[in-house]
C-alpha cells in the first residue's frame, strides 16, 4: 500500500471514476466478443453483433456507478479503508461479469458469487500493491479505450447501414405495378379465438374485415406447434421433414441451400424486411436473416439494450421475478412493432416492399396494455399466471384458466387494432400502390383441453389450428371461405404465384391461388401435415416427451401418429377432440390411408 493510502489522504474520485470506466469498457469489449463466440456453440444466446459495442457501454456506465456509490458509502469507514473498499467493489463487478459469462450456464448462481468474491479479493490485493501506478495507467489509456468502443460502434452500425443501402441500390427492376406484400404472423394465435372463425367475443374486427374482402381458410394448420420450425416453413414453404429446422439445431435455415420467399422477392426487385417481436425463435441468430435487406429483432427497446448483457440477463433471471416483473424483458409490443414497419416503409417509394412481421403480444405471459387486458373481463388485471420462462405452464383451476383466456383475448384485440393501424399507415404512405396482405399464425395455444397449456407439447387441434386470411382486392375474390385443409407452408408459393401473375416457378407446398380462384386442380391436393421432433427433457405427461409427433388433416379427420405412443384419430368436427376413434374397427380403411400417406413422406 502506498504512503498516500496509509496516511489517510482523501481519494481522488476523478481517478477512481476513470479507472472504473476503463475497466467497464475493457471488460465489456471482452464480453461482446465472448457472446459472439458462445453463440457458435449455443443454439440461443439472443444477441447479435451490436453486443460488441453495447456491452462496453453498459458495463462502463455500470462500473462507473459502482465506483461512485462505493466512494460515497466508504465515507463511513476509516480513511485507510476507503480505497480498498472502492477497489473491491469495482473488482467484484468485473469478476462477476467474467465468471457469469463463462460459467452461468453450468454452475449454480451461488457458485458464481463465490468464485467472483474470490477473484475480486485477488484483484484488489494486486491493485493495492501499486494503486497510483495502476490508476495512472487507466487515466493515460482511457481515451484509447473509449476510442476503441466508438470505433466498434461506428463499424458495426455503419456496416449494417451500408449493407442495407448496397442491397437496395443493387435491386433489379421490378415488374410493372407489383403489389407490396405484408405477411403478419400473430405468434401463438389459435384460429377459434378469431371472431371471423366463429368466436363469441369480438376479438378481431379488423381481421374480420380483411376476411370479408378476401379469402379465409377454415382448416389451416401450422407445420409445427412451436415457433422455430414453423417460421422456417413460413419462409421456405417446406415441411419440417425437408427443411430440418428443429429444437437442437443451430442456424440450419441460414446455412440451407433451399430458397426462401425473402430471397425470391429480393430477386424480383423487392425491398425486404422482417420485424420480429419473438426474441427467441425468429431471429437472425436462428438463421432467418437470409434474404432480408433489414431484420429488426434485438435491441429494439431501451430495456432490451440492457437485457442483452451479462448483468442484464442476471437481473432478468434473479431479480425480476422476485419483485413481480414477469414480462418478457424488453418485449417489443405491437405498437412499437407497427411504428417500426411504418418508418421503414416510409423511407423510400421507388421499390415495392415485402414486410414479414411477427407480433408477440398474444404469446404468454398475456400482458397487453390497458384497456385491452381487461377488455373481456370483470377483473382489473386478468392473466399473468402462465409464463413458460418461469416454469408456470399448467395447474390452473377453472377461475385461473378463464382469467388467462380473458387476457389472451384482450391481447388479440390489441394486436388486431395495431394491424389495422399498420394497414392504414401503409395506405397513407403508398396511396397509389396495391397491397397483398396475409394474416396467419405460427402455431396455436392450448388452454387445458387435453391437460396441457401453451404449445409445443402435443399435436392436438388447439396447438395447430391457425387462422389464414389472404386479401388483395381485385386479385383475390372477396368473402370466400375455403374448407380444404392447408398449411401455412403454402404462403411462399402463393405470394410468388400472385405477384408474378402465375409466371414464376413456385416452391415448397403448392400455391393457394387455385383454391381461392376456383380453378381446377391438377393432381391430388396434399394432406395438411404438421410435425415435431422429440423433446425428452420435458414433463412425461406431454406426448412430445416420448417421441416425435406427426399429424395429417383431411376434409373430415385429424390423424396423429406419435413415434412411440398409440395412434389417434379424431373427427375434425369433434371439438375439443374428446373422442379418439382410432380403435373403431369400421375406420380401419381411414387409418390405413393415413399410414400410407405418412410412409411416403421422408422423416429424418
């Protein structure tokens, strides 16, 4: 320890602050690189390249705050103890960051704390041997460190801007008068809660109006009962057994050789963008950025900026649930999502655009803003129990179940309002352009019909029956309802078929245009297929625990074929599927047809 420290001279707060800022920025730069390295080995870290400048900014400010607070608190200590106290506080912040980044997924939080305390003690002892020398070094090199952070910021953000600008500048000439295309995916929306599908509550007046002006598919099903493979099908037109994007894969979509609808439209002169409020399964991290000139997923709210760092993630897991903050951290609500799309649309009008939008408000936890949360309830704050991130995915009594449904319906009404605002905004910004808009979902949602809640657990109707509405005045007949079973994997081919006037070669599942226009169909229309791989880490009560699941839907039946459980057969009119008919001897020919159909499909 130096004589200055021993004699009890007051600490130089300016030098201490500079040192803390230096440490925070350097640790943050290392953290940013660490996240990108970890991302290569982990299927979901929920970060992107912006973390390389975001982490040093957050850590630098946090370490500075720690130093200032510790300096103030140290005034109650003897003068000789003040510098060690502040040094230990800053060292503890640095140690906790490093240990948590490396080990938080592998050890108990208490072990992280213990290791951080030990490392902080060692760092403090080393600092106190030559505090003046260390602080002098921090002060002299702080500008270099801040300059490095600035360079990373300019490089990352500048590259994104240049890449988008170059992609748009290089677009080929579009065909004459092409329509703008908007695909809206309302995450976790089951069809039977949409009023156009017969729901008693008026949850979706705008979607109902779209259906009245276009086509509604009464028996649309998702290609899978959870987001990751479903979004792969929505963009590629392929079923899971072909695209292979599943729970334990990483970036399979980004590395795939098959085309996506975004790439196809980009090649036809479209400006393309995706706006995802699902920060887990529809992101660039999962490979979905392919073909989009712009992709907004992470860092879209002030809270989300913080929660993408080590300390933000720790705060989310350890502190937030204990103080009653249980929403998805930094959730991008429908209002913000709509405004982001309209800002992008309004940037230029020289090219047609394709916008693919995921609204996440109908996904649990169901916490829409006022007045929507209580719109269908006498309770002031319905919902708020179901939350997969906190492990609350069932065990509700009748009152709690109804409360969750009320909040779910309120969230749907909120999203419906925002979709209406989106359409109005596009019409205002591009008044002379035609608009093809498609509204659908990635999967449904269960509310205890078979003992399960939420999604991704079974292949029952409530988890795969989704809305599908297509509207393009003058090109899609108005007010038609189609009962032939289809999947949302037909959306890419349908878009290409419509925007090309039937001239472009489609891909994946067949185009829905013949069904909407009443044209004769050549060949046999495929049965609606849904698939999901095994999840052997979930509750044994869930069918998916015991093997993969496949489902086929025809005009009358839904057939469910688990890998290792008995097959099931339900009449489509049997709601909520209470009568399994697989044991009926008279239906053996029906079962045989479904078995033969599945046997002819490739399954990895």
